[in-house]
């Protein structure tokens, strides 16, 4: 049976509050384990750190989404080596280049895709600002050139980047749906037209949460049609620290991001359960 797995971002565990207190890596992973997440998402470029995290997760049957930020084809090779050594659910590429044309992207994407064929875990390219995938229209052009390109969708960047009119038009919904039809994993952050990350626990932000739940609903259904019967869809709660999180006049977050992430997990899990019932 197809399964949803919900991961928590280790980057999102950074506090960055005015008291200056930060938890250790071990404490953050311990919190995630105790909260019964299915795994973590984190930078996977440091071999020793990745081994430490993998060792903490393995006894609990938890998995990791690794992240990397290659600027060249060869930049991906050491990350794939680390991931092969430690085990990884999938690898998330944020392509740290900003080509002006699709033609400039072709050799990089083709090179990364060739390397991805050599490992036994999936490799996805994330939609993200200040990366190759910063612009929605440019990503659509990339999909024209690479119809089978496997994306990881963080849709918050497209909403704030394009500043969609409210309500979102049918045309813009269709653009997002096309991205989701090529997406094999999801990152969970809710944006508004003006902010890339808003507090989902605030009642007046509910309409934006509902917008994203609608997109994730489409993405989950699309993924189910394309995926094997025993496949796992990864959803990462990625409510980042400041400056992603909005601070009040005291310099601290306006909401408890840990609680908000648990709320997001509950909403997404309920959405998945409803889809499974409707499509059984």
C-alpha cells in the first residue's frame, strides 16, 4: 500500500531567539523521534554529521531526506558517495546556479541525471528561490525540455515569487498543477502573496493554509497515479527560523514553529487519509 511519510526539517529546529540558546543536534533529533515523525530533512554534505544522524535514526526505523547545493556536475559526486554509505530515502538537489537560459541548464541537468542513475535512491530537483528553479515560468520551460524531470515541490517560493492575485486564477492553478505532476516529494511551508512563510496557527492565515492544502491534495493524487503500489511519498515540515519566520518587536518568533509543524503534520496526515479513503 502506498504510504505518506512526514519528516521534520533539522534547519527548522534552529531557534534563533534573543536568549541565544540553541539545542544540540542530538537533542533536536531526540525531539523529532519522540514526536514520532518518520524522519528528518537536512544538509547531507558533511560525512561525519550525516553518519551521526543516520546512526540516531536507524534504530527507530526512521529515514532521512538529504539536501545538497551543487554548482557543477562534479559537486554532486561526493554527496552521492556519502548518501550511499549512510543510506538515504532520497536526495534533494537545490541547484545553486542561476542560468539565464534553458540551454545553459541542459548540461547540468543531464549530468546530474546521469549520476543519479548510478545510485539506488531517488534524486530530485527542488523548486526554490535564488536557484536554477527560482521562477515558475522558467521551471515550466525546463519541463518542456525535460518532460521526465523529477522535482521536489516547495510551492511557497512560487506563490511569493509571482505574487499571485487573490483569489488564484485558473491559469496559475494550472501552472502549479503542472509542476506537481512532475513532483515526487513535497516541502511543507505556507506562504502568502507577500511573505514566503506565515504562521499557520493564526486564524486570519487560514485561507492561505487552505490554498496550500488544495495544492498538496492535487499533488498527492497525481503522485498516487504515477507511483508504485508500495511507494512512499515524503512530506517535510519545513517552517524555517528567522528570517523565514517573522519576528515581533522583541526579536522573537511570532508563533511556536514546533507547534505549528505538528499542526501541519496533522492537517497533511488527515488530507492523505481522506484521499486514501476516496480512492480506495
